[in-house]
C-alpha cells in the first residue's frame, strides 16, 4: 500500500508539472479577452505571471518608427499573426528574453500613430488585411500601452508588397519566420478547404436526417434544420462565395460592423435541390 501511495503522489506531481507548463501560458495570453476589457490590471497580471512571448503575443518597448526597416518589421509582425492564429502586439512593454518586465508607456498623442499604422497595413500587404483593432490602455503613472489585435485571416496568405517586397511570414512559439514551400502551399489551400468542410458538414447532416439516422427519431415528416458552425468570432474573411455557389446566399447574422464580440451565427438559405424527408407511420 505505501508503494501505491507513492505512485499516486508521483502521478499527481507529474500532472501538476504538465499543466503548469502548458496551461498557464495560454491562460495568461490576452487573445481570449475582449480587447475593450483589457486594462492596466490585466497587463500587470501578464507581467506578474512572466507570460512569455508566444504564437499569439509579442511585446515591443516602443512604437514602430518611420524608417523602411520599421515599416517592414510591422508588416512582417501583422502578416505573421494573420497567416497563423491571430494575436496581439503589445507596444509599450519592456521584455527580457521574451518575458515582460515593466511598462514603457508611450507618452505622445496616439491617434496620429494609429492612423499611420493603419495606413501602413492598408497599403503594404496583399491581399489587404482587414479588421485590425487598436486599443490604448492608460497607465496610472502616465502614458499608454497600445495593443494591436490582428485576427486570424481566412484570406491567407498575406504577403508584404511594400517597395517591391514579395515575402510571406508565419508564426510559431519562437516568433515569426518565413514559411517554406510546403507551408505556403498549405496556407493557400486552407481557406477553400474550410469552405468545403462546412459544405460537406451540412450535406452529411441532411443526408443522415433524410435516411432516418439522426440521433433522435423525428416525430413528424417535416423538419426545420439549423446548422451551427463553430467558427472563431474573429472570422471576417471567410470564403462565403464558395458556399453561395452551392446553397445560394448565406449571410452572417448580426451587425455588419463588429461591436465587441461579434456574432458567429450564420443564416443559410435552403439548398437548391430539395431533399424529401422520409414519411413516418403514426
């Protein structure tokens, strides 16, 4: 029995180490928090937790400058997030070896800087990257930390085109990098594949209901079917055109301009080829 107790304590300790190493960094990331809810306390919690730079967050001490190298770095940072999983750029945060240590707030006017950065992204990437959000976090000691949230793009890959450049960037836990040929091929086909998966999901579910293979037996010969597709709330460039070719017009429900957490519900029209449901005996 003592051996069993030792073994159980060893298992618990091992699981604790695994969860501490894997879950805490993702929990301390900012991407799961609505941008307008991030304040100084949230950023201080990131510092206190030693939340290192990762696939979805990067810290910068200063705002990007006006030199060509600064513009190129900003475009590389934003496109790498968009081409991978999305993420946050935190400007005004000191970091040592990727670990945030203190605030380095920007004390100048932010509106002109935000406008300048928006113009850089608008004119420096192809295809254009939409829906980048900026959020200034006031710091009690003075100044602001600027957070730039880049959503994952479903119109990837985006390449840098400024001043004749033709470079693609992606992202890993170690930071941004230039993807190889195989990774680029995967990025180019990821969007169409997602549309195909949604279409096949719908066709498969309707076929099973029509064949009487639904998890719950239907009581009536007619049914109204609602398909819920669990897409990210940050999907703004989803390839709806490919779905429209099969099912007719399909539109996201809710406001056209995202406010806070955007709705992920989708309204699908009836299929062009009606599918008759089997009759049930009473």
